[in-house]
């Protein structure tokens, strides 16, 4: 357990956040489908390390632990390798996360995949085959990673791939990110409302790629600035025309008095004296990974909030909606309730202190609650869970003047 506190309620300094996990994992997967090219500023997250190791592995069994992105991307990757036979498995929670929509689509394309445990869930056994079919269909409202996985597979198929969508797309920015990265390495994608057409990539020379720093990781610092009295924080390697959907932070956190300036591929965050509304309503359909951070920011500021578009959070590292509810209740709020796709918080004027936050094996639970330490000491159980996406998180906090004490239970 860590106890995190801060004497001064200001956030000042310069940080270089690791490359985006989402960009890194897409580029690594595309490199495995196409030809070798250099990737700079790769994420140092556990998820990315797991993906790299799995792609290089010659083992008959690949364990990706908690890495959901790796599970989805590797399922398509191994399915397309002729004469490959591999068992793809993960942690207990990973074995509770559904994968049948992707498996059904790959089976329709001719892949040979079988379940070794519960039907519809990992572990799965994949016997790779040459995929020659060009058309596939799937519902697009459960996880955008299923779509991205198939899109990247499409660049390696001789005839490309047409993905027919039977529903509206969930988390569209992540599908747009996949499209833009494919185009960046020389591919061609047509993204329509009910259809995605991917051409094969035949070029043997792909330009070197640079990964932008991770906007999802930046969200925790936006929250700290929002909760501070004074801030002047610079974060490196962020672009104004980002392909990451979570760059919507810039607009969202204006509601909380955070101003963003883009200066030479850096962002400067300052706290303004803007009057903050007593309540806020946000549709986070395109940015569900920001929900925990935003909910905790509202908690710290004493703002009531209604957050919608959160149905994908039920199948993440934990049921993030129920986890948020449980941990926020510890602060003695007036009311918090969740539905299948929303969260509703009513605050009171005084929050309980000396709260211990359980993290549920979920990196975002640990990092989203940490900004409250600007206001009061916070205890975080299983703090090393942050390595799933942000290895240097605690080190970076110490650079900003946070005091972190290890408590042995």
C-alpha cells in the first residue's frame, strides 16, 4: 500500500510521459502483419511488453495476463499464420472477458479456433490458416478492439477485407485511430457507417514511425491541475492534431478550470479562475477510459455529475462502474448509483479523509483516485498495478513534489 500526499496545492514541473499504449500496440501488430519498420517512443507499459513478447514467442501457449488489447489483436494475428498452433490464455479476469464476437467473425473467415474452457471466453486454441475470404460481419457496439483487430488483419490478406457492421460503432475514435495508423504506413481504409473496406499492404518499405505520448495517461495530471490552487505543468510529445480520441481532455477539462496550450509538440496546463458549474453531464461514448478520472475529479471538486456512454466499462479489467461506486462511497458522498451504461454522482460539502482505495487489479482505478492526494492524503492498495499502462507513474508524481510512503500491512 502507498500513502500519497502533497504539502503544497500547486502542480508545477515538466514530465515526459511514455508513448501511447493504443498507438504502440497497433503499430506493433501492423508490423507483424507487414514488414519490419522502426517505431520510436514505444509505450513501456506491461501491455505493450506482453504484446512484443507474444509476437516473438515460439511457445505453444501464450499467456497475456491482464492485457485485453493483446488478447484481441493476437487472436487475429495467430489465426492468419499458416501451420501455427497456439493456446492463447490470460489471467482469471481475462478468462471472464468475452471474445466470442471476434472468434465468430474469424471463424466465418475460415479460421480454426476452439474454446478450452467456457464457451465464448479464453483460453482459446488457434490453428492458423491461410485466410482467403474477403467479407465478414460483426456487431460493432461491444468493443472497438474487435473491429481494430480485423482491420489490421485485413492489410495482410491478399484480397484485403470488407467488414460489414450490423450496429453502430462503440468508441469510434479508436477505430479512427486504427484507420489513420494503417494509412500512415501506406495502407488504404474506407470507413463508412456500416462498412469498413481495408486494402492489403504490399509495400516492403514502410517509413519509421513515432508514437505520440499517451493522452489517457495525461488525464490524471489534468485531474491534479483541476484540483490544485495553482499550476504550471508541461507534458512532452503531445500533438494538437492528435489521432488519440482521449485528446478530448482539452475540451472536457475546460469545464474544470484547466487551460491547455500547445507549444512545440508539448502541452502546458494551467489552472484558471474560471467559475466551475455545480453539476456536469457528459456523453463519454467516445472516451469511456476517461470516466474514472472525470468522476473522481468531480468528487474532489464537489461537483455533481451524470456520465453516459459507459457500457464498455462492464467488461474491462474489472467492472469499472461497480468498482467506482464502491470506492467513491467510502468518501461519504450523498448519492452515487450506476446503471449498465451510466454513472450518477451527488456530492456533499465534506469528504471523508484517510480513505483506502482498492484497485481491483485495474491500473486506472489506482491512477484515477490518486489526484485526490492534492486535497488530502490517499492510500492506494496494490499500487504497482499502474505498470499495466504507466510504469513510471509514481516516479513522475515524486518529480512534482508528491510524497509517497510505503505502508506494510
